[in-house]
C-alpha cells in the first residue's frame, strides 16, 4: 500500500468537508429548558461551588480528567524548522486527532506566539487549570529542556515534551528487543548516538537507565568529549574522556541511533560496527542511510527508520496517546522515568504477541523478529498494555492522585474502551 501523498490531496484533506481536523462535541443532553438550566444557569453554580471548596472535584465535574493541551510555539516543526506558531497549527491539530483516535483522549491544540522562555512558561502556567495534562510539541532545543523542566516542577499535572520522550520510549522498546535478539545485555553494548538535540539527549538518558554504560554522542562537530569548549550544559552530560574520531566511535559499536540529517554517517561507518548491529536511522523523511545501504555492508543488521514504508517504523504514536491515557486515568502529577520505562517494556512485549486477524489483513503475517521488533501503531492492544503499565507505575511511584487502584479492573475497562 502506497503512503505517498500529493500536495493537492493533503490540502483537500485539511479543508474538506470543513477547515481543519478537529471540532468540539458535547457529552450531555441539551434538548429542553430543564437541560439548559442544568448545563448553564442556575445549575452550573453547584459544581462551581464544589470545585471552589475542593479543587480536586474538577476531576469529577469537568472534562479536565480527560483533556490534554497540545502546546507549541512553532520553533521546531517536523522537518520544517521555525515556521512560527500559526503555521504549526495543522501539526498540533493532527496531534489532537491522534490522541482522540488512538486513545480516546480529548485535546485542544494551543499555539503560543512566544519564543521567550519566561513568557512562554507563564502563558502555559496561566492556562493550565483547564487541563489534566500538557503535551509540549515542536519546541526547539535547547530551550525545550528548560521549558519542560520548569513546567514539570511548577505544575501539578503531567507535562511531557513528546519530541524528547516519545522517540526515547519507542527506541528503547526497540533496543530491548533487538539486544535480546543479539544475545547482548545493554550494559555490555557500545552505542553511538549521532545527533545531540532534544530527542537524542532524551534517548541517551533512557538508554543509560536501561543499563547502557558505553555511549558516545556526536553532534555536527564530531564526538562530544571533555576537550571541547563549545558544549551546552545538556551535551556536557555525555562527554567522554577521549577525543575520538567518528571512525573510532563506530569501531565495534553494537548500535547507532541517528537523529540528525542524511549523510551524517556512511556505509563506511556501518562497516566498522559489529557483525550484527542495531541501526536506527531516524532522520525523516530522508534517513541518514537507507536500509538497503546498510545491508550492503551489514546484511544481518537490525534496522529501524522513521518511515512507514520500511519495517520497524519508530513512530511516537506508539507511545504518547497511551502514556497520557494512563496518566490521566490515575490523575498523575508527573510523568516520571519509571512510567516511561514501563511504557517501553509494554511496547516491547507487545511485539512478541501474535497479530490478530484484523492486523494480518492490514499488514500480512508479521511476527516477532528482526523486521518486527516494535508493534504497529494500529495494534489496538497498545491502549490496554501501555496505558495499564503507565498507570500502575504512577501509582507505585506515588505520583498518582488515585490511591485505590485495581490493575486488572483497569485493564478490563481499557479493553472495553478498545
């Protein structure tokens, strides 16, 4: 099935039958004068008073418990760069569609025309009472790190910058399965990360949490090491002692994660790696190397890309809808590393399960192996497995408001939603 789309087709999709991709629907009846009195004045005063006396009651009487803000300033949009807040709106609407369709999470897209960190954070904090969670999106590095840190620290609802953590969670799931196929433990692997932006740094942090000890990060100027004086504080966390060349970095490496641009590593670099390496070449839409180029020098490589026309697509939609589903359902205050790791393991484990008939019709007889190390985003079991794992981790780590949590009952509830 071809996934290529034309400009005219895409523009028509966004304007027909109505401009944009999202709308608001009501959840209660409004058919009579009595309904009007309940929905608005005078009846609406009663839940207002309840919330005034107990702010937690907002989760009972309003849509807050199932509402996420998708917020961007448009400074790092997809492969388009800094196109501004308004031009980012189609992407943010698209994110809202994915939340709704994949995990039944309602969301508003909010485009904030502000690049100043202080003012941006002030704006988000000011509107935060509306929402049960905040998904930051397409905000450039390094500002995105400080923005997320501040909002996580200062708000009492889950905040996640998906460009950082979404890719990290999905590639960690892929690494869990691929390393198992290689019969290697993460702590024994040599990992090269090409790219040092928001996503690369978050991925590297998760790999360390997984157990990776030997990790070499490279930016546009080469390997990040202690002899360099041009590094921001986020890159400094990944400095190694020796000033290695790129060739030395790739020699005997077990994995390379590409989050940069086409051509930043080559077939010659891949040929220096171990005999069966993991190659995640995720520059999009054109990867650093295409899978066929990798296989010319390492035919047994386990390969993932960001594209839907190759096996093992690293797609953030495998994670964020279900992470927020679980976080909202137990009313978490934060999304912590334990929750993110729980999501990664749930995704990894689902890839090992046989496809059900509907998926076989769509994708053929895929089965767990080198060309299927992470599940397809259309696997409806993701909502049960990932959301339940995240919710349970939130409860166990004490960041959930919900205290009485029955995991099996919650899984059953999710399965009925699916």
